[in-house]
């Protein structure tokens, strides 16, 4: 067991702690800055050569996308993620179910393909069309990783390890983001991916994910044992009850999962409608061209 007496416990959690406990000394903060800089540089390159890039994509990627990750890993929430299970669950939801959606809607791969030239672009295309990418982005594979990983984390000794080991803790954060992106990118992402499913199948996959979050959330709420063993009681915090906090954590996972799933279904339906409208306009244009050719042929024959 880790020597928790050496861990400086934060003060009682308040809204002001989100700002007073900000930490910029973790590697994820540096990664976020680098990714944001590369994305903005790509947009700048496109504009220099006169190409358009939708402002909405930039806003979604930088704002709720990277900004969402920063909110739960750099802000004061980060100071409480090994102190309160409920805060950890908020991190879990944002990193795996909220931020990845907006990162996907930012279409960074499309931006890279439009910005890069020569060998770098060819290498990126080779990666996108590789067998490995085809496997991990296949919706059923991504779905399996997305729904199974939380059960592996919380119902094994792995979760306790993440509380005691800083590196393991940060790796789990990155893992949340990765599995979330693998799941949501083929569903709502705008980037070109191999083997993308039609919208009805994507919606069905989203519906199938709901029971898993419900079961996990209810299990956490009703558990007769504390997650992390004696970690939370051993912190000796007199301002929080670990049992009550665990119930809150389960509620966050349950309600948050259902909210995100319903919102995702709405996004998928909207994208499906827009695709249908574009397809209808394309068919109309094709019919107009065929009619024009027929009229021209008829006129030529009459002459």
C-alpha cells in the first residue's frame, strides 16, 4: 500500500478550487498545447493558399474538444481525481465520451491531408489504409474496447494502481481519450475512415452502448465495497464520506452515459438527414442533366 500520509490532501472541494488548484506540470498539458498549435497552423496554411476551412470545425476541436480534456486534467479537478471518486468519474465521462466527439467533429485528419504534401501525406494515407487501422477502427472492435475497458479498470486491481502510481494514472487518462476516439470517430467523425457503417447501423451501436453504462453506474452506486479498497478512507478527509461520494460517482456515470448517448443519437439523426438531403440534391442534378441531354438530343433530331 502506498504511504498516503505523504500525499498532500487538497482542501474541501469548491468551485473556486477549479482555478486555485490549476496544475500545468503534467505531460498532457504540453501535448494539448502542441496539438492545438499544429491544428491552428494547418488552418493557417490552408488560408494562406486561399482554401476554406469551416470555422465551426476549429471551434469544436479547440473548444470543447481539447478544452474539454484540459478542463478535467489541467484545472483544479485534476487535484481531486485521486481524492474523490466522483471527480474521477467526471474525468472518465469527459475524456472518453464528451471530448472525443468534438475532436472527431473537428476533422483533424482531413485537415492534415489537405495541409501535408509529398512524403508526409503519403505516409499518413498509408497509415489510414493499413490493416491495423482498419481493425481498430472497425465499429464492433471499437465498441468492444469502449464498453469493456471500464469494467476491467474498476473491477480489478488496476484502479488501485492508478491511485498509487502517477504514471499509471496519466496513462489511463490517455487510454480514456484513445478508446473514446476509436469509438466515436467512425460514428460521427468527418474524417475519411475505411469501412464506415451506414447511419442506421451507427445509431444501433450507440443504443447498444447504453445498457453497459447503466449497469456500470448502478453497480458502482450499489456496491458494498469501496472502489480502491482502503485508499479513500486512509486519506482521513473529514469533509467527505467515501461511501456517499461513491454513490455520487455511480450516478454521474449512469446519468452522464445516458445523456451523452441520447445526444449522440440526435447528432447521428441530424447527420443522416443532411446526408439524405445532399443525396437528394445530387439525384435531382443528375436527373436535370439527363433531361437536358434528352431535350438536346430531341432538338437535334428534329433539326
